[in-house]
C-alpha cells in the first residue's frame, strides 16, 4: 500500500531573478539554499531554492525566473495559483507591518474562521500567510525577522478549478486525502498524506476565469511536490494512479537533489511525486551552513559552466548576520 508523507516543495515560474531573491529573502526572511538551473530543455534558466532554517521537506519554495527568456504565463482556472505559507499564530500583526514597510500591498482577511494575510509576489502570483498552531518546523530568522515570527514553511496550495468534485474524487481515490472536507463559501479544504502540517489543499471553485496556462511562463504556479520518502513507495503510487485511469503521468526524472514523477491532475494542477536522494538531498554538494553560496550544476552541464553562467542574470543574495558568523 503506497502512502504520502506530506508536501515536499512548491515550484513557481516567476519573472526577474533578483526581484525574486529580494522578495523571498529580504522581505519574507527565508533562507536561500540553492542556485542551480532548470534541467529540462537547452535554455539556461535559474532554479532558485528558498526554505526555513533546516530546509525541511514541506518548507521549500523553488522558482524559475523567466523574464530574460521572455516567457509569460496566464493565471486562470484549472491551475494551482495560491502559495499558502505557515506563520506563527501570533505573528500576523508583525507581518502586516513588515510587508507594508517593504512596499507590498497586503490585505487582512478571514478564511475558515481564521485571519490570514493575502499579498502578491512581484510577478503577480498570489500568496497568503496562514497562522499555524503547534508547528514543529523552525523558521529562518533572516533579514530582521525575529525567530518567534519566522515562517515555518508551506501551509498548502490554493488550486482554482472549474469542477472541484473531480479533484476531490482524485484525492479520495488515489491521492490519500485525510479527514473530512471543510468548506467556506466557494473554497473547500482537505489535507494530503500523513503529516499534520504543510499539506493543505484548498480548492477554489472558479468558472469565471479562462483556462490558465500550464507551460512555463512568468507569473504562474508550476507544480506542487509531495514527499513519497522511498522510490519503492513512489513506484507503488505511480502504478496506483495509472491503474485508476489517470495516465497523464511521466517516467522517473533525476533532479539531482530528488527523483521525481509528474502527474497532471483532473483539476489541472501538476503534482510531483518526489523522493529526496539518499546521498544527502540539498547537502549533497554543499555543507549545511554553506547552502546557496555556490552556483551548482548537474554533472551533464558542468563542462558548460562558464557558458551557462554568462547567460544568466547576475544576482546578489543578502546575508544574515548569523550566516556571516558561521
């Protein structure tokens, strides 16, 4: 019997590389843990990674900056759209002030009877800070964000769908949803996998917007990755999904830090079944305290290092005082 641990990471198609670094590191205080490149295709595009203090599964956001390639996506329905981040329950006043001071327009709203803060990435992707109780993940106290207010990691993902019942059916049949469906207006939520945190899916009924794009393009959410823990377990779930008729699914792909299979869900969102490499994951090429400091390449691209690096937008990453001392 296959199982899902919980979420693994979330990947977005953004616009400029430097504005993406500034937003996640300087504004949100997240830890910059990896700079490498997109493995698919021949065009050199950054793949940037941000996390909480430890780089936990369920706490990593990754991005592809597409501005220099001129690719722009369209947000719409039948598409993952909202990045939901977990913040300490008493931190929202701090974050509302901080976001405003950093020039980010923020709205305080109430969803599922709890306050949350809604705002946007500079490229337009929708974000929300959701209060989390008893979250064991340790936030990264970077760029003036104190430890008690630092972001724990991912809370979940908001997926806009024209027919929510098809995604509910998929989740109940083969994608290991847990507990009962909770509803609030046009929004329904459930959790996926065994974890108690970081694995919420919120379905937003959306028949008003046009179909969103699924290809790479700035301003869109690319995929949600789920933690399958072992390759055997990954295989079992892949066969289970295919056996239920959901055959829009990839073969195994080696992403250096993890191995992945991708499935297009009936709600349009792309789900990744990820297994962290046993050889160290994020730390296979950098020590824990050096994460993100060196431009990393997979072996097949290493002979093109200078060529690839010369074609990428230069970026600077802010360094926190604690990182300078380590």
